[in-house]
């Protein structure tokens, strides 16, 4: 029996259900078409709900899916049938807020695609092989944004202001390119 | 509800489709990746190319082996750059490419260098990458660094090492187990997530050592865990310890319950919920233990966060299945959730209410549900329909309003699965609640007037044909049925014709009218419909006069085929057209038992239309029919009892044999159910040679061999014994399966002509006293006991010796006697030191027997028992004591 909370996948889709960035941590969906089918079904099921102020939740094919939308971005976190819903919601919130921090509040599809590297690093910092690495959005964003810091600066001493500053710097850079 | 989709501002329309990856192409990006080889690396440019590659992979694009290798080698060049941002992307890229073993070697040294770097971010990520792609041989080389990393003062590095350890434990347990000391130190870390990861790894290292887990839990529950996630883990480990210790610790308070209860007051919601859920899932949880957990869940029900409401209502829904009373306090909060925006929450709330509701609240509830049904999806509706069905079975008096509800929703729009669920529910209610029959049948009739599903129409027509004629006014159904003959497709028309014929056969007064209707069907276009009409006109006979229908006609129309359809299908497939016509008697009647499949799907109830309307015939009926069809056994009289099948072979042997003991007054018949599991063999002339030398009172009188036993098609052979009439003779029998085996060519399925005689040893079989006892319950044990003559009472005391538990002793005696426990007395409450158990049964010779058993614990484990027997015959009372004394 698996006792450690496990995340099955994290999805970031657009308002038509198309992939922005997805990460699967489980073998439940072995092929790309299985993954796409899952995304399509999840999207269809949640599309009409209002998940803009609070995270929403649904049961689906023996998975628990928590989700939250902003602008034309749809965030999903999936766990097994018996997973603690509140833990899943914490992961979703961490992802959602970290993306918000990294995109400096302008959270939409265009911005997300232009900063896809940040989103991918963000996914990499939240969950490792299904195990939750971090749920605190500030820490996640800090770790992602740290990548233009000086090599010597230890991560722990870096404040969130610094993290945001680097995120901002990165943003301006990507706008200029 | 329908929330306006993202507003598409006009000013954004023109660039709505803009994407930095518009028109991206794999080939071009692979070309671009050549910049990785430039002597002067441009980190920004390289980062962008990696992002593009990752984007392609993320969109489901795949690289060929050659492409992947090429990209991988190019990416390894990037370790030359000192740019941190680029390095991060390189790490992610390497993980995505999951390189093969010989490729891994290329990056190993670079990664090992990063692992010992001063930069924390390098160390953390290099550990994660290296552990992900390594194959174990490398692990011993880097083990030293990993152990250091686990206790690194930087939490990100420590977490990276610990999480990697959790993954590596699956592939290289012996190495990871050596890190135990470091991991233990990390559990005490001040960083929340490090504590969580360390605890997870430590538990996985020790999970097979129950004592160590116990120790871990007892020390940590004293309170040194800060991280909410770690606390959730600890709760899970604690429940596991409770579960495993429950079996051998029946006395005293539940260990660690206080810890779980304490967690209900934790700051973090995830911990509160985890603890509440753990308490509700405790084995044999008492209502006192449940109360605090239910209270916090109730608070969650009115939370503003949908996730909390969902979590709470889902858990309460589960509790309602086992402890409906405990949940009733939440009913008011639950009712307000019916209008919840989130339909999953609303559905769970409704089904919970349906489980906890009492008879008086049903009507109010139904009103609320009616409004609710119109705006949920079919899948939720099915859940509600099933809940309503069980509610109706619980409160049969409410059948009118519940049946009305079902018929209303039956008329509304809906897909096949949903409609089928409703029809199944109505059918079950008709079957189980006699008062609901007439209204239910009419609802079904109205439904088929406008039913788009052929399957449902034919099933309902079939059901009508069986139930309709038994109602007070069968004639009112005729119109509905005949309408189908006009208005439907051929399949439904054929079904309707058969149903008409059944009415004609069962209701003599209707016969002339049915005759007229059937005659009209003779001009049908469809062959099947016309043939059926012709057939029925001829079988009903009597030229349409009011005459009684012959028994054999009824048998033909209503009699069930007493052969499993699967077997018939198999036999028909194997039949080759020849001079010899197909003999239906050669079809094996044994139903293949599927205990495994049934266990797998415990939630699946037999649904209405699939099961035969009168309920499946009890096995005794089936056995009786089977035995009386065998001439050798026809004169044995009435079958007294058939035992459950006893396996005589191990699972998964060449031949699977089990035996059913059929007890008659003066005979015993052993029915050996044999299955041949070897595709290359055909067994012929199968018999069981029974040695009854240890069963002196039995004498073999007949045996019926099995002519042929093909692969995977069960067959039976019988052996009959004579025994003194009315005497519960017991004895042991040893069995030997004897047969002629013929080789079968698996490609053609043809058997060779010559066979070899062979034998196969089976296990022994015993006829015991319990075989002579029928489980027959009484409704009021005390009354039955009082009315029985006290002169025939026999009382004695027995010492049962040391037993595992009181419950185990009680079960043992019940099984020994083979009697029916009454009034739930077979259940022994936890921790009790004495118990009274009431049993009733009918002994061979149709003698009623009542037994009162009083158990007491004598010393720590010794069980003493007082046995009082009353029966209609004192000899039988003595016999019961005899059974216990010799058992």
C-alpha cells in the first residue's frame, strides 16, 4: 500500500483545452494519445465550472482532480482516488501562485508561452517523480527565478524580493528578444 | 454554472493566435540545436533552443533514437557554459531525454562535479538528475556524496537527496538502506519539507519491520513533527500500526487514538482532514471515537472552499454506509449542499442524505432532488437512482412517492445507461415490493410507448410477459404490447409477439383476443416475427376458444432453459453438422464458478433485467432438478441437504475437482465437479473410485461416469452410497480420479483415437455431522425455545481448551454444528469475556433443533462452554451433544 501522497499529473491547458505544459508522474497513461484523451475529458468536464476564485474539485475515472482557472489558463492537479484532497489543493495552489509570481501578475496564455522555460522549471521544482517537492509558491518561484543569480549566492539567503527582481529581469529580457 | 468563457477582447482578437511557437517544426529546431556545438556559446540562444525542444516533447512529439542521441550529445557540450539559467535547462532536458546507459557515462563526470559544487542549486539538481538516470552501478561511487547531501544544511539539497533516495529504494534497496542514520537525522530537520521527505524515506526503509515502524510512530507521535505534510504521513503510518495491532490487542483503549484525536485540532486543514478520515476508517470504530471526527468534518461542510466541502462530504458519504446514525447530525448542512454549485458535492450530499434519511424525511428529500436532477449529468443521475432504489428497499412503505419519482425521470431526456439504471431499479422494486408491482408495470408500459432503446424495450416486454399475467387485470397491458407490434422495429415486434403469447397461455379468458391479435401478425414482413406468431398460434391451440392451456405449453413458454447459456454456446460451437443431431442433453449443466471475478467487483449488484425475474433459483432447487434427472438416483426420495462444494484438488492443478455432498434420508450422493485444464487433452469415461473403508456404515450402490471431459468445459460424475435410514452416519472417503486420456491436437482440436488409462489422486472427503443439519432460522428464538418440550432438553458443559479468541471459539462451534445463528448472536463484541449464542436448525428426519450456547473465558485463553439443546426428539438432543463431544 502506497502511503506517501502522490501526484499523478500536473496540467496547464489553454481555454480550448490545448496543452501549454503538462507533466505526468504516473504510468496510468502510457501513450501520448492516452494522455491527450485524459486532458480532453478533464477539460470537457470542468470547462463550464467557475474555478476562478477558489480551487474547484471533481472525481473522474477514479482520480481526484483539483483545478483553478485564470484568464485563458486552466491549471489542474490530479491524484489517486484515495488521496487527501487538501494536499492536492495545496500543490495546485503552489503551482498557481508560483506561476503568478513568475509571470508578474500578467497570467495568460501568451505570457505563459513566452516564458515557457519558467513554467517548465516551475513544474520541475514542485514535484519529482510524483513526490511533492515543495508547495510554497514563494519558495518555488524563488528557486526558479534564482537562475540568473550569481553563482556564489546561496539560495537560502535569497529573499523573495530578489527572486522577483530576477523574474522581472528575465521578463524584460524575453520581451526584448 | 455556465460562466462566460474568457472574454475575448476585441483588441486582442487579431493576436489571439499568436504564440512564440507558431509554426514550429521539429526538423528546424533540431537544426537550430547545432548552436550547442559553437565554440563561443550564446547561453540565451541555447536556452531558447532547449525550451523549443522541450515544447516539442511536451506537445507529444517524439524523437527517433538517432535524433535523441544527437540532441543528447549536443546538450552535454553545454556543461562548458557557466550560465546558471542555461544549466537549469540542461538538467531538465537530460531528464526528459532519459538517456541510455552508455550515454549516461558521458555526463556522469559533469554531474558529479556539479554534485560537489559550492552552488546549492547545482548540488540539488545534479543529485536529482544523476539519480534519475543512473542504473545502480554508479550508485556506489556517489553514495558518499548522497549521504552527505541528506544532512546538508541547505534544505533544497537535503530534499533532493531524500526524494532521490525514495525513488532509488525501488531499484537498489540494499544501498539506500545503508543511509538509515543520515535519514534519521534529517527527520529532526528544522526545514518542513526535509522532515516530510526524510520521514517518507525512513518509513519505506523500515516498512517490513513492524517493530521498527511501531517504534518510529510512538516516538514521533509525542510531537516533534512540524511540517503538515509530514504530520499527514505520520497519521497514515499510525493508522497502519493501529490496523495491524488490532488483531491481537482486543483489550483496553485503542493505542494512538489520542494522537489522532489531537491532530483534529491541528492548525493545518490537510492534517485535520487526514486525521478525521483516519478515524472514520478505523476498524470497528465506535460512535464515541467517531464523534470528534464527524464534528470537524461538519465544520468543513460549510467552508467557503469547494475542496474542503468535497473532501468532507465524500468522507461522510463513506461513513454513512456503515454508521448512518453518526452522520445524521450533519443532515442540515448536508441539505444546504444540494444546491452547491459543484455538482459532485451536490450528488455526494444527496446520496449521503438518502443513506441517513429516515422514513419521515423521504418526501421532503424527494422534492429537493426533483429540482436537482434537471441540471446534473447522467453519471451523477445514475448514482442518485441507485441510492433511491436502496432507499425504497429500506422503506417499502414509501414506494409510491419513490416509484413516481423514478417514472418521472424515466420520461425525461437521458442516455442509455441512465435509462437502464432507472428501468433496472423499477424492476427490482417490482420484484421485492409486491404492492409496487402494478404501478411499476404500468410505468414501464408507458415508457416503452416512447422508448428509443431496442434493448430496453425487449427486456421490458419479456418482463411484462412474466409478471403481467399474474396481476389482477392482465387485459390492460395487452394494448401496450400490441402497440409495439405495430410501431416498432423487428426485434421489438418479435419480443412483443412472444409476450402476447404468454398472456394468452396464462390467462384463459384472454386467449381468444390474443389469438386474433396473433393471427394478424401472420402477415408480417419480418421472418422472425411471422415465425413466432405461427409457432405460438399452434402451441396455444384450441382455435382461440376459452380453454385451459396445457402444462407442457406453459413449460415451453415459461420454462427456463436449465442449462447455462455459456455452456450451450460452447457446445453449439463444437457441434459439427452430421447425421447425428445436436443433443441438448449433452450440454454440461455445471455453472462455472467465478469466485475471483465476484470478489473483484463487490459493488456490482445483480441488476434487475439480467437476473431472472423470480430471483435465481436457489442452488438446492438446481441440485434437486439435476439429481432427479438421473434415473439411478430418482428413487432416493427427497433431497435433504446439499453441501457447499469442497475442493479436492489444489488450485491450478491439471484437473480441478470439487465435490458436493447430497444427503438423502437413506443415501448419500457425491457429485464430483471436474474441470480439465489441459488444452492438449480430452478425458473420457471419467469416474471417481471411492474407498469407503473408513466409512463403515456406507455401501456404494451406484456410480455415473462422465462420458467425456473436454478442455475447460466442466462436467460431473456421481457416486451414490447407501446408509442406514435416518441415521447421521459419518465417515472418511478417499478418492481416485480414473479416466482415459486422449491427446488433442491443439491446432485442429481433434482428439487421437487411442487413449491411455490414467489415474489422479484426489484429496480425502469427509461426511460430518453438520452435513445432516439444515440451517433454518427462527424469527423469535425465545418463543420457539419456550414452546419446545423442556423434557427433551439436554444440558452439559465442555471445556474448549485454549483458543485464540472468544469469537474464534464461537465460530468453531457454529461451523461444527452447521446451524443457523439467530438474532445476530454469532457476532462477539470486542473485549467481552462471555457470550451467549443462539442457534437453530433442522436435523435429518425433519427434527427441529434449538441450541443455546454460553461461552465464558476461563483464565487468559481457555474457553468454557455450556451447551443447552432442545429438540422435538430427545435422541436428537443427545446426538447434538455427541457431535460436540466428538468434535
